[in-house]
């Protein structure tokens, strides 16, 4: 199962963590994993391309495991992150929590 955790502070995204494998199908044929990967990579690329927001990114074996914003984020980044979370929740609705679990936490 893929586990996703997004952290917000005062309504703005601060970090994003992802780990695990969907296990929906064999490697190379897992459409849940492919969909999650596409959404995550597109979000990172979009933040880099369309905003000036700074972040650090941790990768392992060529896969993104987490990123953390190193300054306040713009409305554009919040929107891109909201779109990512919407896409991930829609995958959960379609395929279930056996393959993907998504949570977001608000720090006070």
C-alpha cells in the first residue's frame, strides 16, 4: 500500500511524504502506482515551473519520497498541492484503501 501524508501549517502546505508500493498489480503493470507517480511528479514539475517557491526534495532509487517547503508558499503552490491531493483522493475512491491511503494534517 502507498501511504501519503501532507502537512499544513496555518492553512498552507509545509511538507509531503509518500512511501510504499500499491500492490495492485505486478511491477510495470500497476496502474495505481503509475497514477500516483504521475500526479506526484507532475506536481513537483509544476511547482518548479510555475512558482518561485523553494523546497527540498528527498529521493530514493529514483523515486520521490518527500519534499518540504523551505519558505512560505504562494497561492499557486497551495492550488497545485490541493489538485494533487484531490487526484490522490479520487484514486482512493476508485481503487480503495488497500492500495492507497491519503492523509493531511494541520499543525497549529
